[in-house]
């Protein structure tokens, strides 16, 4: 049976990237091995949480999983989780835990980073730019070790081991026969202290650099999708650089409403157009189409035009355009208009008064109920 990644992270299937990341942080902190030492169940749950996050935070993997489940990931080579080294995952995601714990959380990895290697920004694009793609100049910033203190945060370039926790980042205390641990308040869990703060970076150990670049926005991208740009993220003190993730916020249109790869449009019609079964012309994303209204069409009735929607950003398949009619009636009638309609109604004869034949004898039947 497929793993239910949404259930693992305790989110709904329409959760956006922010909700996914928030849920991941909550669950990962709850079941992290350093908080549950010796608990095998917590360790297994932590692996599942990371697996779920890796899939749902990646738009391509998530799309495949939503359509085909875990088997779909397996068939496309996205799901080689059984051989995964989760200590490496901890290294890559260490920045998340550091920010959540105020820098006071230590895993078993040897090299502790001050921040995550990967960086993320959001950009806003217009409705048509998301539909047809575009080229955008993007402004972003990334972190890099402070040159003046070599990333240590100390003006001398050196840090001292915290005397309170002896470099462990945690202090222990006893209550009865139980032993508890907490983040060292003296060093905030870092295990080291800076006696002579660097004036350039204010002891942070890093500076932030701003830059710009041009990126190609692919046709069919949607809000919540992310674009990964390799080697544009943060730089650590070993010279390793992460990736930049660009989250897309697509704008809306006055007439077209988008749902995944389908486009919806509301078509206002006067009641006479429907009664006469007129042929009307409708706009689409790529030209015009003809719609011959069937006589007796109903309000909110939908008409589907295949291959007139959005091109799927992964498969290239075109979605549909759905036209929903909205029948409008006159709010007032002039004397001549009322006369014309009355003549038309009379011309239809009994057909113009369907309620009479429908409810014929109903009143007498109801009276019989009370005899």
C-alpha cells in the first residue's frame, strides 16, 4: 500500500509549500533522534517524515505522487528511499533545525553550519506570463562567510569552548531520579562562545550579498511551483554552495479562471439568445472558438473545449477550457416589450404554462388528505 505522505505530515492535499514546510518542521522536531534517543519508532517516523517532505516539497515529484501514488515515483526513479543515508539528510536540512531552535540544536554531524545551504525567494508574475512562460530578471540574496573573521564571528578568528556545557551545546540536570537536558543558555546551544565579536558581521559569522540574474519561466507554471537554480544559494565556510529555489506566485485574470491545467470562463447571455439557440464566438487562450447554443440550455450549464487550456509544465499536454453560461433576464419591461412577450406566450399555447398541467388536481388531492 502506498505511503500516505500527506497523512505523515498531517496536512491536506491542497497545502501550499509554506504549509508543507511548516508541517515538516513541526513533525521533524517532534521525532528527531536527538530528542528521542534510543526510540526506534521515533527514528522510523523521522525517516518517513523526511521522505514525505522530499516528495511533497518537489513540485515534479509531488505531481507524480498525486497522480500515480508511490508506484508512480518508483517507476520514474524518484523513490529510491530504501538505500538513503538519513544522516546526510540531517546535514542538508540542518539550517531548518537551527532556525527553529534558535541555533541551539545539534545533530551528530561533525560540521555544523550556521545556515542552510539552500536559499528560497518568492516572485510574482502576471497571469499571461505563467500561461505562456517568460524571461524574468530576479533579485536575490545569499549568505557567505564573513571575510574579516573567516566565518567565526570572532575578531580574532577563533572561538572558545563554552565552559558551561563543555562544547556539547546542552546542559543536563536531575529531577528526582530522572535526568533532563536543555539547550545551554550560555552559548545558545552552539557549544562555543565569541569573546571578541567581529564588528563587520556583528558576530554572526556571515554577510549577505545581493545579486540579480535572468531566468526562464517555463510555459504552464502555476502558483506554488518552484524553480531550482543550481549553485545560487548560500555558501558555507568550506566553499560549498547550495541551490536557490524560486517559488512562483501567479496573478489572476479578469475573465479567465485557472484550475491546474484547465481554464474556466463565465459567458453572460441574454435569455433570448438561449431561447433562439444562437451561435456565439468565445475567446480562448490561443484564439477564438464557436459555440452553438442548444435550445433550452440551462443557467450555469458548462461546455468543454478540449486542448484549449494550459500546457502542463511537466508533460506538455494541453488542458481544457470550460465555458459556463450565465443567463440574464431583463429587470424591467416596456409596454411594447411586454406586449410582444405576451403574444409569444399565447402563441405557444399550453406549452407556455407547464405548471398548470403539472399541478392539475393537486389542490383537490391535498384537500382529501384532511377529510
